[in-house]
């Protein structure tokens, strides 16, 4: 068996005096797609932000390749891609400029590859239109173009299917599956009925509501 | 499925170096600012308005303006930097680019330093460049104008750097404006006192090297400490959102 990429041990998080989850333990193995599910307000996004390192209000242990994540901040950030609810797209910049800026801190990518990625998400011809003139779905697609060129082994995706049309949803599903086949690990939260062969689940909430 | 072995993690060394990442952050901020020029003009117009309204409201007499001109310009510059601070992280926070910035593998304080530098070049530096014109308007003599420009050149980056801490701390709050001012103004006061003090000393013919050295010390202190504080504050704000 291979080693888990990311491991959560007894994770506990409280938000606004409300216990979101406790004793939450799971492992994220390479080559898997894991869906985090649960009704609204059960902490799916919070869990993903905790895993990404954007939220520090938690207790428990997070292991990156078997060692505490805090010891390997740089290695973790270098090998993790987080796509949040807010897509990280500047409305005033064009898709090309946005993508270039988002990749700039990670690795050098030629403009050809960037425009191929944009074309791959159906944005060919929109490369030089300011993003505020694009539709909500198109703006999300700019962020999704990163997935086509991402080389990070761990993806944390928050509500990737929001505002995406049916064809786009199918394309993303295929992409996630292909990613898992290549040995990448994907964690995804969604309200879309995602069904992939071999998909794992983390269910939050579970009908209980914790009250403090 | 290729789950037998873990895919090789990419070594940290393969990431983009901090300097290159800082340049990218800086360039993006400058580009965004030039797409929205009215935001660039706002602090400048405010600066010009305050300085021109003062003689009209108080006294247009040469003696009064000579004495208080430097103070007026400094206060106006300080307030106009304060006005522009809320934008430093706010837009990035709203559209999610700040999350991506925090998740870059490079040290966060360096990226924030790049952002703050962009903020200073876009708001502080134009104020300094405008100062000679407004200085002459309030009857300051040539020597005073030169010293005033120098103090603002050293002082406005300090204002941007200290302001970055406040902007980062108040990021998650709904009505951040008042709190931001309350937090930041006390820290601005020493800069203001020494900034105007330098010009006053120069007008009396006293040596100003000591004043300027102190202002330089403020700048070095802010440059070395403020980015760390702002980075920590950003993480806290991000955790609470």
C-alpha cells in the first residue's frame, strides 16, 4: 500500500460557538477522488480551508506525507492546489493576465500553454477580454483552466461545479477521474451529484447537530 | 489505477524564487491600478483639495502659510494615504486572489512587501511628486520645499507599511474604516511629528541631519517589521472569514 498524501487525525473545529465536527479522521491517498458531502452549513468549505491552511481555528493533527504539515509548509504549498469558492480572478484583468499571474508564483509556463489551457475550458477568443465582461460561468472557467496545467499532486476544490454548464461539468468529471488515474489526489466539495467509480466520501453533519 | 506508489512530490526548489514572485505580484497590482485610474486619482485629488482649501478656510496670509504650510501638506498626505489603505487588500480579499497569495509557496511577508511597495508607488510617490507645486502655492521657500519633499519621500513608505498592518487586521470586518483609522493614526503620529519637525528646523536654519536620520530609522524599522506583522494579521483575518 502506498502512503497517504494528507492525513487528518481527530480534527475538531468550532465556529461561532458551534461545533462543526470532531474526531474527524481520514486519509487522502494518491490516486483517489474524495468527495466531502453534507448539508449546507456543516463545514465542508471550512474543512477544505483547514486542509489548505487558510483556516487556523482547528485542533487535532494534520500530517503531510506522514509528518506534521506545519514542518513542511513550503513543500505542502508547492504540492497543493486550492480552488476556492471565490475563484481568484481579477475582474479588471483579462483571462490570460489572470492565469499568468496565478501561475507566476508556482512555475514558469509559456503563453502558448496558457492559451491552450484557456481554449481547453472553452475560452478561446476571450483571452483578451477583461474578466468583468465575462459571465459568471466563464470567470469560473478561467480559474478551472489552472486544473488543465496543474502539476500539483493534491487538489482541494471547493464547489467546482458552480455556474458551469452540463458539458463543462462532464469535462470536469472526466478531468478528475483522469487525474486520479495519474496518481493525483483530489478532494472536492459539491452539491452536484458527483458519481465516479472508486470515489471516496467524507460525510459531515450526519444528521447530528452539535450544540455547545 | 496507479495507486501503488506515491507520485513524486515536486521539490521545493522547483518553485519560483521569491524575487520573481514579488515582481509578479507587484506587476499585477500596478496593472490592475492602471485599469481603474479613478482610484489612482482619488488620493491625489484629496491631497490637492485639502491643501488648497486650507488658505481659503483659515487665512491666506503669507506669514501664516509660511509657518503652517509644511504641516498642512503633511497632514493632507497622511490622510490621503489613510483613505487609500482600505483598498490595499480589500479587492483581493473579495475576489479570492488573496487566498491564492497566501497559498503561494514563497514567504508571505515578501509578497506583502511587494504589494505594499506597489501601493506606495501608486499613492505615496505621486503625492511626493506633487508636493513642490503645492509647496510653492503655500509660500514655502525653495529650501523648505526640498526638505519637505525629502521627508515625505522617507515618510510616505512608512505610512504605507504601517497601514498595511491595519488594513490586514481589519480585513474581515464589515465597517473597517473607522477601526482602521483608530488603529493606525497613533502609529502615524511620530512620523508626522518628525516629518514636520524637520521642515520647521530647516526653516530656522538648524541642522536637519538628526531628524532625517530618525525618519530613516522609522523607515528601516517599518520595512523590516511591518511585512511580518501584516502577514500574521492577514492569516488571522483569513482564518475568521
